[in-house]
C-alpha cells in the first residue's frame, strides 16, 4: 500500500495542506470543532522548525499571525463561531494593512455559544461583513477531504497573490469526518511564494504602491527597508493620511484588487449542469448530500444538476448566472437560513425561481431531506 | 549617529499637545537606543491606539501601529517568528491595562523578550479625557464628573505578580533615568516593563487642577523617590522610582528553540 494515502479527519487534512503550502507560524486558541487543527500543528510545526503558539484568546491569535506574517512567514489561525467573532477587528486590520494570512473557521451552530459540537453554515455572512467598514474579502470552502486539501493550498496562494486575509469556511461535518486523502506529490500543486521587493537598500521603497499588475511587493520586518504599517488610511509609504484622495484611492484599491479578480479567485465544481432543469447550488458539507441527490435522480431521468461553490466571497455572480441560465428552478442547499440563497437571487435572472433547501437544527442535511423539500417546492415527485 | 537620524521627519509635526510628556519619553527612548549603537534594521516598534501609540510612527525602525489594546499580541507574533529582532512596545495606560490588560499579563507570564513601555498619563487623551484604570480613586474625568470611584492598578505590582522579569518605574521629569532604565530593559532577556509617569496637562491636568505641564512635572519630582529611600520610610505616600525586579528566568523564544530540537529529534 502506498503511504501517500491517509484516512484522516478534515481538520487534519487542513493541517497537512497548510504545511504543504508552506505554513510555518500558527497561533490559536482551543475551540470546538476546530481544536484538532491546533493540536496537530503543535506537534507538526516544531518538527520542521516552524512555530506554534497557544495565545490567551482568539483576538491575540489573530494579532500574532499578522505580526508573524510581517516578518516573512506563511501564517494561519483556526477557530470556530465565537472565536471568529473575536477575530473580526484584527481581520479588518489585515484587510487594511494588506497582510497575507489564512483564517480557518470550522463552523458550528450559533449565535453565541450555540451548539458547539454540531454542524452549521451560519457564518457565511459574518465572513463577508463581520469586520466593520466597506471592504472586500476572500472566503472559500470545500466538501471532501481531497478538496479541503486543494482549497487550503489555494487559500495560501490567494493570500500571497493579493496580499489579503483568506477565510476558510469549513464546517463541523467536514472538519470531523474521516475519509480518504491521497496526499499530492510535493510539486503537484503550484505554490505562490511571497513577492518580495527588488528595491535595493537606500532607495525609497513604497510598501503600499501597487505595481502595474496590481501586486504589492513586500519587505520583511528585519530587512533593509523600514516602513510603517497601520490600520489607519495611509499613503504609499504607510503613513497615516486623511487626504480625501488617499482615502478614496486606498478603499477602491482594497475592494478592486479582489472584486476585479472574481474570475481568478472563483473555484467551483459542476455536475450534470448542461441540460439541467433543476439546479442545486450548494457548498461545504451540504454539497455532499446535494450531489448524492443528483446522482440518485439522474439515472431516473430527472434533469437535475449541481453547482458546488468553493469560493463564496467574492461571490461569483456571472458564473452563477451563466450556470443557471437554462434552469426552471434553482435550489440553494445550505445549513443556514438562506445566506447564500440571497446572493444567488441577486445573481440570477429569475430570483423568484430560487428556493432554499436547508436545515438549521444542528443536524446534517440528508439526501432524503433534500428530496422531500424538492417534492414540496416543485409539487411533483422529483 | 545623531538623535535626529532615528526620527522620521516626514511624519512631523507630531500630534502631541504642547506640554505633553510623551515627547520626553520618545527623546529618552531614542537616546537609549543611540547610545547602545543598535542597528535600526533590528528594531521593531509595535504600538496600539492612543496618543502614546503614535510614537511608533515617528521613529525610523520597522513600525507596526496596530489596534487598540493588542500591541503585545502583534508583538508576540513578530518576536516569536523572528527572535533576533528587538521588539519594543510603547503603550498608554488604557491601551496597556484596560483593553489590553489580558495580553499584558500573559506576555509577562510567558516571559517573552519584549520591552513594554507604559506611558502612564492616567487618562484617555485621544478621546478627550475619560478615566483610565490608572486615573485612581477620587480623580476627575469627562466620564467621572462626580469623581472617579474606580480603584487604580499599580503597574509595578501588577507586572511583578504577572511574572515580568524586569520591572521599573520613572517619570518624564527624570529624563536621564528614562534613558538608563530603557537601556537596561532592552538589554534584559525576558519580558521587561517600564512604567513612565507622563503628564497630560490638556486633560488630566486641567480636569484635576494640577496646573501647567511644568507644575505637573514638579509634582513628579516631589511625589516620587528612589526605591528604598529614607524619604519613602518617612512618607509612605511617595511613589518609588527605579528598578524593582531584574531577574533571570527562561525566555519564551529560547524555550521554543528547545521544543524545536526536541520535536526534530523524534
């Protein structure tokens, strides 16, 4: 048997993928159902000379990874609902100061302490708008261990490419489920390394002046360029500014660098969409049951397909509209009260034909649940 | 190198009010670093939010101006990820000990090699004069119009109890002592706390009728005394200045290096 095949938890897959991507600094705080990520990294990171630290809370964890990213490291933290709430202010700081970092939120039921050991996808909108102020954000998810691996590596690549925090919105089912993972070979998935400035010592370096391609080369703290990093609106040197042109220009830059690259950032999978009358749209663990329904009904002659979203934010409006063009009905399958349903309704031509298929009781949605709801909505025996 | 070479003139003028003690702290800090001959490239200054926290913008080091109360958490990430850097964290009293109190005690407990400077003016200046955890019982502030009923922290006692391995206090009147203590704090291997009493004539002084900046500095001269002095025995009300704690204990980043060795051997 090949030793590149593993049978492990989703949380451990995330760890393996992060290490594959070059993670070498992690700060976190224990919280169900994400704790295994911290536990595995406490063992694994020092083995490769990386650093693990358990901070005093999630606020401090988020702050510590930002500090470590600035010294030139690939960084991550992992948490769940309440911890994700605590991270929001520093997450906004990472947006504003353009610090590459990855934040894993293994979702559980909320609000508040909620239902810690049970599944939910209730933090989708929090990922989008949890921190204050206008901003763009990248949030990604996956439904299988092989995809958790690929998407986690992608999260690091996107964080470096766009100098941005990337949120991995996994959920309790994916995090705790065990299934097969085939470990990709070392060079199988391309890795994006930190883009460092080529500006020589003694020449004015502008940490916040984008190149023509929009990327901003960085300089590690401790090297020859000394500059200021702040959460205030700032000019190309990182100096605070309330000049209206600077403020407007920076906010536009922060939003445009993400929103103008929706196509590059969008990751998705599609199943049987070509002639689909009924399009299921789902993501994360819920997409597993949605796929099961599609594969069960196709052989029975139903023209049903699935669009599995892996990038939730920025929302791929054009993609969703195109994929739903021929659909009579669209069903958004998710474990919340319609957070992505809203986004889909905004994207498609017939929002009145978009329906929510969900569970919000902490119990994983089954294929039977989905089929029953399809029957009710369509009024026929789909 | 002249003191000027450590400052970013592009950032001036600074935001501090006339008579503010924070400029004196900046002066003492820069002189300490200058006399030690440290390379600017090896120093990272991390600060939070408030009047004091703007100090990071004015110095020509790697500077990280963060969010309110969390400077030590950011600094922990900087230091642990690159232990060869010297990390200095200037904070205000509210920044360090109200919103940032938890990070303060845990950084002290870990004994991570960071120099924390608490610029204590007993008030929230940037927001216009609200009481802080260092204002003390009976003081006046915009949010304590009928006098403050909050008891204050003693920064030295708190730091000692939390496990800081270097703890010192001085004032903006004792300029040479600022430089001397900051030098020793930076050289100290472990978590170092330097409390510097700094006057805020604009808010604390005006609200509490303490007079001009000069009057407030005279008060620092009169109300403080070297640790263990005869004056202190005669007048226990006096505030002691000097180095209270200077001891060696395992430093966090060094200890983590041992973890790496232990883990790699397996």
